[in-house]
C-alpha cells in the first residue's frame, strides 16, 4: 500500500453538478464547507473545485464540461455522502436557516449516532452526524 502524507485524505467524493456555482454556495453557506480551490473556464464554467470539511475534501465540477471523466460518469444519478460533525444540533440549525431541504430529521440512532440527512440542490443526500468510522490499526 502506498502511504500518503499525514493529514491528506485518502479518498474524496467527486460530484458533478448542473449548476456547480450554486452547489458551492449551498455547501459553504448551509453545510459549513470551506472552498479551497476553484478552476473555471474562460466562460466561468466551474471545471474543478475543492471544498473541505474537517479532514475531508469533496471535489466537484460542472456536468457537461467534457473530458474522459465526464464521459465515464455518463448519466449517473445522485449519491449519498456521510460527514462526521461534533455538534449535529448546531449543524442542523445552520442548514435549516440556510433553507436546505431536510429529508431525514435529526435523530438519535440505535448505533449511537445523532444525525440528520439533507438533500442538496441537485438531489445528492448529505448525512451529518456523530458516527465516526474507525480505521483498523496496522
């Protein structure tokens, strides 16, 4: 296995949006992500953006911008991403204030997590909760 530098995420969801600028706005304002990179074409199309949350990163771009990755994705549908937060109640309030569509209410789960699920502007589901998967010790 190839090691990566400490603090570097080993995988990042990569999403395509019809309106990547609106997605960036919602993810930063409603869900607290921080934009760390943005690459646009001359016409302002988002070719690639990176947003971080904690030690995770999501990469995104505009659907239909072309290229082999876009072609491989085809007409794939919405996905779900789980994001660990320390205070799901405060996070939930922020999302509600920003007008995010809450599809599963803030709930204490049988497996010990407190979480809720929201839908982004293009149908992807984002669950925010206290569950934190543990990596096995090597």
